[in-house]
């Protein structure tokens, strides 16, 4: 694990002491966006580590009873209805609702392993601001990604590394964690006039977070992660459509930077 820009505490006195306590015993909020994922939640919840501060299920108006199943499987689960549609909006709503010190974002389909959460938390408590999951780091892997998606991810990642001066090995992966205090840096919109769609509401959210973390100068650590195939249901990802949105995100964020 390499932290690309280590940072330290900048407070004094009581603020310094409080920061050390938070770093040693952070409260972990896990945000899980869902849309008709009732059949997958039992597996995902069973793999969650003990000692979490809260689990937030952000529901995209499911028709299969996902919110009720979530509450039955794990009493105390916080269910939040997203304001618009799309994975990006769901995550924005979950980040806004989180009350922990660290936010971890995982998928509800069983593709990301909740048992890896301590690995991400360790990266943050060791000095990183943003812990970025990678399927292509040493010790990582995927039994789900197709050759076409792998090629597209690699090409888009090369573009990002050249334009943004990063060294990402995996651009389009949704397993990330970060200190909650950095949420404002991502500039995500929970509400919009008439709840009209806004940029970042879709699968481009993963790239958007990675780019804004880099341009904000956050200390970023890549964390090896293994991706599994979706357990039940059909993926909402569209390789060509979402690939175009990722490319547009890269070019838009570069202009803003």
C-alpha cells in the first residue's frame, strides 16, 4: 500500500487530542446503494465486520421489498430513500446521511467483499485521506470483469494518469473509503430543482470521486480488493453508455481543474 500524499494533523491542544482519538477509534459508516437487491442482502450483511457505527441502505425506490428485508436482516439499519435515481445520487444521499468518522461505500450485489472493510480503514488510520480499491494491485483480482471492460478501464485510467498526474491502477471500481470530513470536497448534490438529474448521478460517480480526491490534493492509498460476480439479478451497468459518461467526466473535470 502506497500513500501518494501523506498528511498530518494540523490542530492544536484539545483539537489535536480529539483527532488522535478519532484516528485510533473511528466510527465506521457503511453506505450501500440498492435497487431491487433484496435477494443479495443476506449474503452482504452476513459478511459485514463487527463494531460498525452504522449501516446505511440507500434505496432507489425498489419494488422487491429491499428496505424491509434490510431492516429484518439487520435491525438498526438506516434506510434512506434517494432523491433522484442512479448510483451516484444514491451515494450522495448516503454520504449526506452518514454520521461516522469514516465512510465506506460497497455494492449490494455481492461483488464487493464487506470482509475487506478493515483493510480500507487501516489505510485511512495509517495516514490516507482516501482509500481507493483496486482490482489490479498486487494481491487483488476479479472474477467478474470482462476483457472489454478491463481494456476500457485500462485505457481510461491511462488518460487520467496523464492528465491528472495520478498513478491509479484501477479507475472504475466502486469500493472506496474516506474520512467523512472530506465529503464537501466532492461537491455532490443531494437536491436539485424539481429533483432534475445532475452530473454524477450515474455510474460515473466512481471516476468523479477519484478525480476530485486527486485534484483536492488528498492523500490517496490504493487498497487491493477482489471483485466477485453479482449473486442475483441483472447488472445496471452498460459498458458503452457508461464508458462514454466516464470519458466525459474525465474531460469535464480536467477543464475544471
